[in-house]
């Protein structure tokens, strides 16, 4: 630890100490301070600081002023009479206090600092997620005090589960820490392996810690307690001096593995990150359950990521999770979509600029809805299509959006393919129901899917309910009251992209047929009061390409709007009708246009023959 004045800079935990008080620092101010403290007594130019802290990224130099202000406030320093940071106008800064090497302050010393969120996010390219990091920190603190922790980290594909665990891992295992105070290893579940390879992620994680600087100690424990695992890891020949040491622990019993992992956690606190548990084998899941249920203290933490949508109703993970949650033996951190401010920060980071073009955020958000993988993919797509471009490749050159960016930006192919793969994993009947749902808008009532498919409403409603319960593409959002007084559930797609992909994967003729059935069902349900739903009916006929019925429904809708004194709406509907009629009768005679004619008191709708239309 570097010591200056009454402060100590704690590189292990990336924070600052004043006596026994831990002062949290944001990652960048911390990095600035660290660089100054590590280079005391000399001029550090603006360029040098910018180069060191933002390599290969253009950053406005003014940002340094902001950080210095922040650091001076924390250190109680002054610009005029600096005790620590001296500003050398137009040149840079100099750390003027003397710096001494202080005693190190490790996690095992037991005295205080354990983890700070600033430390966790310092090295990773992580945007936002402060709340989730703070929760991980609390879990980590508890683990370091001897309480075993099981943390589930869940969220849809691309939401940032791995990125968050990377932030955790980097802090403890990055190369600049030759002796991490924690053993941390990752085990990846692989689709298809679950049914064949028992304990696949556990073995992978053990393999990692065997190869770590603490590998020898780890191997010694495995040799004593689980020699067959050592053999499985391919480490036996080098380690086993005396084959009689092999006491053949039966590793089929989770209890034995629990004891072994607990023993490993006495070498150093142990974190296992198991990724994508939706593909885990049952043995690993039962191990998770067994570990959580054991009572003795252990500095052991499992972080298990999974996609809720990909676990079927009968998946072991679902049962294990439910049991552990009920008994409060595990915690779950659910990753929600990033808020708009974080999307903006992510775009800035990806583009290497301070502020992205104002329209860009709304275009990206329109499709991505806060999913960081989607944000990045859409951004790359816009650049590839030259809808987002800059005239020079020089760092700092401004990005510009093409005027047609809003209308021409579409879902990138790879993203659509990713969603398509997810859809294909569902039974065919469910795929058809979701396709039918996509014909409405982001939300649809079950009756519309039943109408589109000519199917049984009750069965379709049950299927939607099941899909919603398993977080498969849709969620239940309410009830639709039908004209006959009955009620029917309403569902919404959890992501607009799902709806779009589901809509476009249907052939045009199939889609048209389904749209027409919905329009007809609406007409039947509202018989005698068709005008109330004429706008919706028109939308389906338009989408089906039936211009004649579309124009008719739009006229009815416009008349209805007019009857309600909604002249603007009526005019808009008529304009649409006009367009539709024009496209239907392109070049044909007799169609004319529909016009809203006005006199001083009344407005009415008239069909104007083509030869009289203006
Ligand atoms: N908070 C974040 N800040 C910056 N980038 C992020 C963030 N979250 C995710 N990303 C980016 O989004 C992409 C997808 O994230 P990640 O791989 O962590 O998702 P995931 O939830 O693990 O997905 P999967 O379920 O497919 O494993 C990554 O390329 C990552 O760089
Ligand atoms: Mg992942």
C-alpha cells in the first residue's frame, strides 16, 4: 500500500483509506490518483495521463479537470496551496506529497476492507449495474466472513450476466495480482453435454484452479480427498508419488464433493462461477443444492448464471431454484434491461466519444430495449450499413446519422438468427401460437391468436399461460373484456424483437390469411357495433393486402371518429384510406378518393369520383 499524508492507497481493493475509514472512489478517479501516487515528484503531462488511462480512446482533456476537482475534494487539498496535487498550468500535474510504502492490507488480514464496487468494476468495460455489483459485494463480504453463498444471476441472452461475472473475476484474478487472495474459477455448461457429462462445469472450474498459482495446494487436497477427480483432470501422474494414496472417494455422492470443495476453500476463499446453468447436468445441479444446504461455515461462493427462458417446466434447475429460494438458501440477482442513461454510456464507450448523436439512442433503443448485446449488434449494423458514419477515421471525428436511419434501420441478421434459434427450440404448436400473437402488436389477446389459427380459445390461452409462466417470449399483462361479457387473457412480448422476428418468419400468404381471420372475428364479435373496432379491422385488412375491405373499414372508422368530433383522427384515417385506394386502383377508373368535406358547421365523408377528385 502506498502511504501519503494520512492516506493509504489500497491497490488490492482499489480504494483509499484515511486511518480506519475506507473511502470509495469511482474507477477513473482511482486510476488517476494511482498514477499520480506511483509517479510522485515529477511533471505528468495531460497527454501522458490520457494515454495511460484511456489507451486507444479519444477522451476530452477537460475530463481530467473534473477528476482532479473530485480528488482534491476527497483529499481535502487546495489548488492554491496544494499538499498533494499541484496543477502546472497548461502542462499537467505533479504529485507533491512524499509517498511511502505502507503495510499491505490483504483480505485474509481480517481487518476491514473487503470489497468495494469501485474495485469490482475498475478494470472491466462495465456500464451501469451498480446495484447488482453492490449486491454481489454484499454476498462476497458474507462469504469472506465464513457464510457459504449461492448466488443465481439470471436474465435473458445478452443481458450481461457473463460481463458482470467478468467484472468480479478480473478484480481478483487479473495478471497484475500475482497472489490473488481468492481462488476463483469458471465452469461453463455446454448445450447437449448436460445429459452425458456429469459435473462438467465443476471439473472445468477445478481444472482452472489446479492450473493457478495455488494449483499445488489444490492438487494436494484433491489427491487426499478426491483422487479420481485428479485423474479426470489429467493431473494424477505428475502428482501421485505413491499410488497407495488413492483412497477412492466415491465422487458420485454430492456429499463427498461438498467436503472436498469446503476443504479447498480453506486454502483460500473459493468462488466458482458456473455459467449457463440452463444446460447443466443434473449432478451439478444436485451438488449446488447440497452445497447450499450444508450448515458448517465455509468461505465458498457459487455464482450460477442462467437464462430463465431456456429452462423447461420440468428442468431440475427450476426445482432446485424454487426449493433453495423458498428456504432462503440462495439469492437471485435478476439482470433487467439497461436504463436509457446506461445505453447512452454504452454507445459512448463503443464509439469512443463523450456524447453520441442525439437520434442514435432512440433508434438503438427502439430495437434493443436495453439489452446490451442488442445495443452493440444494432450499432455495428448501423455502421456496416453506413447509416452511422464519420467522414474521417481520426480519433475524435464526429459520428453522423444518415437522414433515413430511422426508417431503414432494421434488426441485424445475426440478431434475428439468434432469436430464430430460440424460437425453434419451442414445440411447433407454441411457435404457431406466438406467430399468431405477433399479428396484433407487441400485446395481443388470446382470442386473436385463436382466431388467426382457427383454434380452440381455451387451449390457446392455456398454451400462452404456460409460455408466460416459463418466461418464453411473452408475459401475462391483463384481461381483455369481450362484447359478450366474457374475459380473455392479454399477453405482451417481452421484447419487441421477438415480435418482429415472429411476424416476418411467416410467409406472406399465411400472414394475410391469419390477418383476415382476425379482422373477421373482430367483425363477428362486435356485430352491430363494427364501427367501434373499424380502425383495428382496417389495420388487419391493410396488412393482409385486401385494399377494398381495408378502405371500407377505414371509411367506417373515419365516420365513427367524426361522430365523436375527432376531426384530426378522421382526417388521418381518410388520408390512409386515400393512399390505400390509390394503391388498389392504381391506374383503374372509377375508384376516386374519399374526402373529408367541410362547411362552416359540419364535416362529412364523401366518395369523390376520380375525375372530380382534386
Ligand atoms: N453492463 C454492460 N456494460 C458494457 N457492456 C455490456 C454490459 N452488459 C453486457 N455487455 C456487452 O453485451 C454483450 C453480451 O453480454 P454477456 O455475454 O455478458 O451476456 P449474457 O447475459 O452472459 O448472455 P448469454 O445468456 O448469451 O450468456 C457482451 O459483448 C458485453 O460486452
Ligand atoms: Mg453469458
